[in-house]
C-alpha cells in the first residue's frame, strides 16, 4: 500500500529531509475567463474572471480540507500574476516559492462550460471550447535550474501533471528531473491529464510516449480510461496496469462508472479496488479530475484504506461538479468521512446536489437540503424537491472523474 513518508506522524528517519509541507504541487496556473451566458465564445458578450490550473486546484482543495499545501510555479509581474497569487494564497496555500518573471506574462485562457475533448470524441456537441493564451508565459520558462529543490522535496507528497510536460522543453526537463527515482524523494504523484490540443504541434508528436515514460517514474498515477485509450490505445484498467507496472498505486478513472485502484503489496501482487461513482446533479463538469486527485491524496496522507481514498475522491469531485467553476468548496472532513464510510447499498443510493457541502450535515432528499442521506428515510409527508432542484434545474447523472 502506498504510504507517504511519515504518514503515521512518526519522526523522519535519520538523514531524511524535513517535511515542511504535506503536499507540494508544481505547475502553471492561469487567469480564467468564463462566459456569463451560454453560447459559443464568438457570441458571448461578457466574462467572469476566475483562476484555473490543475496543480493549483489540487493545492487549494487540499488546503481547504485542512492539509498544508504549497504551490510552486512562475507568474508574470503583471496584474494577472498579482491576482493569481492573491487568489491561491486566499485558499490557505503557501505561495512563497512562486517566482515572478518581469519579461514574460501570466497565462490566461477562455472557456465555455462543456467538457474538454479527449481526442476520441472529435467535435462532439457537448464539448466545451477552450482557448489558451499561454505560449511564452512565465510558467513555460520553468527549468530545473530555476527551481528550489528544497521547496519541492521538503514535502510528504509532490504532485505533478502531464500538462506541464507539454508547455516547453524546459518544463519537460523539470518533470524528467522530478520523476527520476532518487533516495529520500517524497512520494511522487502524477495525473496524466492528457490534453490532445496541447500535443498537436508536430514537434510534440511524441507527447503520449513522453507521458507514459514520466508516469513510469512516479509512485502514484491517476489516468482516465478515456485518456489511456486516446493517448496509448490502451483499453480497460488491466491493460493500463500492464503498461504501467512501476507505480506502487495506479488509479484508473472510468468517468461516470467510477474508478479502479491497483495497489502494490509487499509480495509484488496488486490489490484491485473498484469504487462506483456517485449520482450528482451536475452544474459544470470542469475541475472534477483535479478534485478527485485531491480527495484521494487527502486519504493517502491520512493512510486510509484504498476504498476510502477512492470514495473521498468521488466526494471531492462531486463538490466540483455541483458549482460553476473549477473550485467547489469541498466537504468538511467529518462529513466526507461519514459519507465515505457508508455501506455499499447506502453509497449507491446517495444523491448530491448544488450546495450539499455547505449544508454541513446530512439532509433527507424530501426536505429542503441538497443531500440525500440513505440512512435517514424520507418523511412520508414530504414530497417537495430540494431548494436547489426547484431553482437550479440541472441534468442529473453520475459524477465524472475525467480530467
């Protein structure tokens, strides 16, 4: 079972580096512009400003659930860089190791609310538009020599994603350095995060192969089943595990169906655990993959059973799915732990809607709350839809843990 160094709070071994953060997340974050109304980007007249970035999303979510998290990156000395730093720090994340670049800008992007393309679905009608303006950004200038090793290695978990590898040769060099197996490194977590659009340049044609090589150097890997099919032509969790035997823990996400974890045991065999996804009243599908990773990492830091880690991933993903932006307020630890401990039948009947994390406690599906606790029968006299169901009509479907 994958356990980060000092997962049980025991003192570090003699000569081991001190761990001054639980998780360090490295990667580019950008200022995001989200349309105020539905429609194509060409037709949207106004946008709201937010922040977005897979790694900072994970850091912010972990900080909001009571963990110490650090974000390492580079931003410009422009106003967008000021906003990013203030926003990420506002979630309780340590940003003291984010570098400011006076010559390069902070990246920005525009997106609609649809789901990102994986490379398998072509121009499906429900796929969102995403326009990146990140070429030549401050973060794309990251190189191994510019980063402080102590800021990255003095942690229990170092979390990376494949997005960084696509930004520049220097960024690829950073990931190659950090995924090299060296003594006393922290547990290295890697979310493949395959973005077909980032690898369309002819010079980046080897992207899928590069991502596979990076993943092999990590201890904990997250990958969507659809990503594995699009990038590597691998189908099914068993095929993905066969191609990635090196990580101690591999999590294959099956979108609406759930997620499977392969956890290497001392005798070299795998324990295979599947956790079905939840039914969620989806507001927007973005950010769920990052939230799932944060939930699973939270369980890893606490040395919880793999099934519980998977369920915490689903619950945290559900928090992202039930808000318009990337960063939904995650459930408090007490609520998340109670829901993660439900029996199989109760877990299968759990339903979550907008605002469920803010309730702070279970409510019955027939009352005014947005969480159906299957252990509490609905009162016979109550038949009203929840407040969210009455005023925020949304499509209801299984939670997505896509990247």
